[in-house]
């Protein structure tokens, strides 16, 4: 999902000697958004000798925190967006009732669900209020509405050693089965999926699969790190993340 971004400008300082200008040129490779003017400024360093302090204002872009992402299925998304203006008005009404200063500006449909743009960064209580409203909204299937969250980074994990056919059953491992398994396991209590789990057979003739998970996490990847190398049971099998 392509998220809206807000520019954040921070100064980047580089000390360089003119004979070692290759180190400065590496900035262009690392920061391809350098303007022609910045490149010209760097070129001027070549013509100078001695130590030069070069200050470059880099524009770093990241996901806007003034958004709320609600992962829903396509049916819920369509029903919500059909009356989006009404829902935004109602959401602002319930936020006002709890004396919150947060207000919803508009909602839009994205690949993963609904994105609500707000006037300021929200609090956990505001998120809970919005979640309660969406799940109780008319024509919305609450079972297909995930917990709303602020924009985060997407990380990829895989689960290995999973049998394609559940033992002593005719149940094949698919994304719906995996979601149910994850929901019932405590180690995934604070994990939000960024998309449906992807189930891939190890080989065409293999009876084992690999499950790929896209999860939302902080820049520090603290949630992903907490899951790596964890093991849990799927029936009589021990599987590993």
C-alpha cells in the first residue's frame, strides 16, 4: 500500500577533504534525491583545498502519523466507502463525546482496507473509539475488521516446517487457516498482518509448505525481532518462524 507521506527536513553534515571527494560523491548514491544545485555545491568542493564543512539539508520522507489504517475485507471496504461522508461525521461525533481533540478529515479506500486521515496524531483511546464505531456500523461485518493502527513499516517473516495437509484431516493449509492459527496463539497477540498470509509449497511434489507473513512493525523492528526463531505447534508439528 502506498501511504501518504510528510516531509521531514533534517541537516546532514559531512566532513570531507578535497582529495577524498569520492566519499562525498557516495552521498549521491545513498541519497538520489539530491538536487542539481546540491550537486553543483559539491562540485565546488573539488576546486577548494583543505578541510571543508559541507552542510546539506536532506529531505527525509516517511509515513504520515496523521492517519489511521483499518484492515478490512473488500466487502466491508465497499460498504463503508459508499457512505464515507456519513461515517466521518459520526466518527467525529463520537470523538467529540469523549472530549478528544482528534477529528477525522476524510476516508479513502486502499489495497489493505480503509485509511482515515485525521488532524493530529491519535491516542490509544481514540483508536479504540474509532474501532468500536466501525465494528458497530450498519452493514459492517465486525469479524472482518482488524484493530485500527497508525502507519508503520512492513516486515516480512516466514514460517517453515508446516505440513500442507493437516494430520488426520482433509484440511489443507491456506491463508484463512493460517490466520485462525495465528489468532489462537499468544505470541501473535500484538501482531497486525499487513496482508493475507501467503502459503507456498516447498516443491510441487512436497507435502510441506512455507508461510510468508507481512506484518506491521516499528522502524526498530522490535516485533519482528521478537518473533524470529520462535517455535509453536500446529497440531502435532513444531514449526519455526
